[in-house]
C-alpha cells in the first residue's frame, strides 16, 4: 500500500473520502455488534437468535462494504449504470439483520436501545444506496423504509410514542448519513473535474503552440510554393517550345527554393531556441493560470545567446511536464551564478509514485531515458543541448515528494556580470 506522503494531492482527497465512508459503515457494524452482546439480549433472546444475529451483522458489513465500494466508483463516473443484481445481496443481508434486531426487541428488554440498533443495521446498506439513485429517489426510498419500520416496530410491543420516537431517530441517522456520504462524494467528483480541466488546459496550450508553428510554416511556404509551381509550369511550356527563357525560369525556381529552405530553417531555429527571460516569464504565467504557485528567482545575468537558449529550453521542457503530469501545487525556478558557472534549478511537488508522470511523449523520464530518441525531446534532448555548451543536467526525486531538475553550465567570467 502506498504511503500517505507518496500519494498526490488528488489521491489523498480520494483516499480520505473513501476511508471516511468505510469508517461510517464499520463503525455501525461495530456498534451493533456491541449492542448484540448486552445482558438482556444474551439472557432473554432465543439462543439461536443470539448466535445468528452477530453473524448476520458481520455478513452485512462485508457485503455492504463491497456494495459501497462499487457505488462510489459508479457515482464518480457519470453515465455509468449500477447493475441491479449487485444490490440484491447487500439488501437481503441488511433486511435479515434488521429482522433479527426486531425479533430480539420482541423477546428481550431493549428499552432505549432499539433506535440505535435499527440505525446501525441499516446504515451499512444505505451508505451505498444513496449514491446509486437520484436525490429524489433516495428521499422516496427513505420515506418508504420509515413507513415499513412504523408498521413493524409496534409488533415488538412498543407503544405508539416509542414507535414514533424510534422511527424519527432512525430517519435522522439514515438521513444524516445519506447527506454526508453523498456530499463528500460530490466534492470528490468536483476535484476530479478540476483536475481534468487542468489537464485539458495543458493539452490546449500544447495544441495552440503546434498551430502557431503550423501557421508560420504555411505563411512562409504557401506563397513560395505557389510561385515555384507557376514558374515550373512556365519553364516546361518554354522548354517544349525550345525557348532559352526556360533556363532563366528554372534558375528563378532554384533561387526561390533555396530561399524557402533558408526561411524554414529560420522558423525552426526560432521555434527550438528559447530566450531565458521570455521562458521564465512564460513559465510563471502559464503555471499561475493553472493554479500552481510559481516562484522565479532570476537576478540580472548577462549570458551568451547559446547558453540562454539552452537554459530556456530546460525551463520550457520542465514547465510542460509540471503542467501535464503530477499534481503540483508549487514550483520553484531559480537561476544563479556559482563562481564561473550558472546554475538553473526547477523543483516541483506533487510527484506521482509511479514516476510523477515524468515520461511519455516529450516528457522527462526519471530513469534518464528520453521520451523519444531524437534530440530536443525529453531528458536526452536536454542533455544534448547542454552538452553542446559544456553543461550537465541532473534530474530525480528531491526531498518530501518533490522532483528536481538541475542544469549547470560553465560560463567564462567575462560572460557573466553581476
């Protein structure tokens, strides 16, 4: 079982909500077990009933635990229909346990204890029941249940006043349980939706960048390719007529093609090379928009362009991974000078135990292998970029469930001013 610290924030909320629901269920089972062992029950109820009732109570807890687990999973997946056949075993054992309590109340003196025993018998099943139906259906079923109890409790020899008191007490206990469990799962569902919305936001940011790059290529190549097509067609027509102007047209086609190739290289270079200051501000804005507290520490360092580009790419890549993976609540980015070196650190919390999501397409891998083999992608690409300027990169888990990326590049003393 994963430790508490090893879980993400979302996993902690999920675990807390589920454990709370299970605790309510088993607390009811435990209370009923104690009440079934009190002296009036042991000495006045039939021996067979005294032996069978605790077993029914235990079976009720086990089957309703399974029922509650599946009900919570169904509630958190909108559109999923809970199979009716899954309800029958838990409902049957709950009815049997409640019947055993009523039989004991008819044969033993349970003055003042009957409402609590009935509530403890019904709570395990109703904890899951309130999640698989609409609020209106749950209220209707609760009212019908209270009507059945109002008809059965008098058969145990209770007066009208005691019957009313018992029914109202059970109604309060089961109603409070339904509100508590359903509200807790609703909050958990909202947290899941917020997480999904943040993931969608990150994917949209990546898609927008791809569209921008596509538009740039279209603007550059569209016009030039059209001109190349027209001039090539003209050259073909001139060549068929054996006109010397065909050579001039092909020379022009060659010139435009070379110019297009140079412009594409410029676009790709501008896309792949990053300015450190721009990337730091972009990281602060993007992470802040995603609800992640981003602290940036960057004194005024005058770095060569190639070093700024390498460090800027580290910031861009790590920011993407913080957005797309893990459950970060804070991220700290620091750039500082150490003697004749410049050090960049990026540290975030919310790392998942399975690797914090630091893998996948374009992702950093904690084991040091890139998401893809080509340069510019993942940890391998970052190390290649830094190696080109004599730098190194380290990445791995930090303290208290964090992930830390450290880039170190030597800089001549004349290249850095304080």
